[in-house]
């Protein structure tokens, strides 16, 4: 079972479209839209949000994302009125699109509710214009965090490392204990991987440090080299 996700928007089209987008990258996650009013107008509905949370709740928790102020207020009211025994639900303060997608990918990787919420919140730092900090230098003789490994691999996808393969890469990276970077970006952060803008023919470095570093580099390199199953 995975953490469920609910998308609350004033527009049913926005909610449904975002669910469709996120589902492309997290097929096994239950993502439920709660957009518009009960009669299809622009607005929010206590009943629709409550029903969506019930549908998304599998026992591992639900992360709720909302677009504008009144949607947040309605969602907060739903959460305040819910039974404590109905399962944990968290309203996430994050950009609606980026936060939902990042959270969905984290949930697909089996992350806990706390980690799914953290993934959603990470969308506030998209990496636009940011410089990736270099790995800290370990003083000679100091204890290192474990074995390290690296490899360089070429992007072969026609559209480069776009959202769907990036999501597969982040999900795969999440299975390892090692600290992993791809092109210098955190391999477990969807938004940072997408922000690389890696294009076809570009060679990027896969690097890892930790007990399973060799396996992580080998599997992630093979995934990139395979083209992620795209024609």
C-alpha cells in the first residue's frame, strides 16, 4: 500500500488534469481529484474533498494539495472535522503542480507519509538558477561515509531526461541507502533531476557514496542507457 494523494482545486478540470499528469509518473499511487463544487461550478466542496480523502486512504496516510486560499480553508475544515481513527491526513504547503508530482513520485517509491509531505514541500526550491553545491571535501584520515562509485552515461532519449524518465530514475534511486547524485543533482529529488535539462546525446555522471554505492551506480546507469523503455 502507498500513501494516497488528493488534489483540491477550484476547477474540476485543473484537478483532473493534474491527477492525469501525476499518474503518468506514479501509476500505482491512488491520486484523487476534488475540484469545483458539487454542481460543477468553480469553487470548492467540503463533501467532494472528504469523499476524495476517503478514496485515497489506504491506511498509510493521505497528502492533500490545494490551489488557492479558500481551497486550503475548506480542506483544513475537512481535516478538523474528520475522525481521528479515519487515518492520518496531512495538508501540504507546496506549489500545486510541482508539489503534487514530486509527492506522487515519492509515494510510488514506497515513501512514508512524512517523506511524501517533505517531497511535496521540496517543490518550493525548484533549483531555478541555483548552483549545485559540490560534495564536501573529506579531510585526509577522516572516516568516510562508505564506499563510493561513479560512472558516466549518455542520455539516448529523443526528448532528453524529461518528466517521465526522470520520475523512473528518482523512484529507482529511492530504493538505495547510498547518497546518489546525477549530473551533480540529488538523484532522489524529482524537481532537481528535471531541472538539469539533460538532452539527448549529453553525457552525465552517476555518482554514489554508501554501502550499496556500486549497485546503485550500476542499476541507475543501466536504466539511463536503456532509454527508460521509450522507443
